[in-house]
């Protein structure tokens, strides 16, 4: 069951913005992050000071591909989903440090919530797939990913039971 079953559209929109703001604060506080590039179909919905890359809003895969192809990502990228309300600067720094050349955090639901990649041309991550598939894809690209166990990045708020932790 998804959040639509327990939250109104307005409540879901408010929750999404609150979680995004928490993630942006974590990014701002992380020593390893030089700039934050937010990919969103709603550029006006975020606070000033964040670099925005507008996308068509068709999903994670196209948004992440767009971000990784952007010249601002050429020195490497740390991708974190906007629905990870417990993200902390130290967790993002640990993820970036572990990326030799790729590190990821497995989500509680088995997917991937965050990854760091030194060379954005070496691997195109496919979010929305199980972590094991992404790990296999990385290995097929001759990259051995470091898989971090980080509860602050493992939580993404997708289901009603996740709300208790947010």
C-alpha cells in the first residue's frame, strides 16, 4: 500500500517537500559535496541557492540519467533520493569516501536509495531495481561496488509503515 491510501494529495506534497528539504540540508552540510544539483520537474518548489536541472517528471531513471550527463556532474556524483528524511551529512561523506569507484546504500525495501560514483561515464545506475540487480550491473561494467549499511540512508518513505520513522 502506498502513501495515497493514508495521506491526501496536499499532505503527500507537503511531506515530499519536507523530506526534500532535509536531504538538501544534509547535502549542504556534507564536506564531500561541492555543489548540489537538484533534478525536478518543479524548479520553483525549492529554496534559493540550490542548482536546479528541470526534467520532464517521468521518473527516477530519466532524472538520474539527465543529471549524470550534465557537465556539472563530470567530477563525480552522489545521488540520494529525496524521500530519505534521515539523511545526514556524515552519512553522505562516508558514502562519497567509500566510492572507489562506486558505493551504494541498500534501501530497507531492497532497492538502492543512494550511491556515489567517481566517474559518471563508467556506469549508468538504474534506480527502481533491486540492489542485487544494480550490483550485478556494476560488476558487468567491471566495477566492484562497496555496499554500505547505513540506516539513515536506508529509509525511504514510500509506504504507510515508513511514516513512523520519518
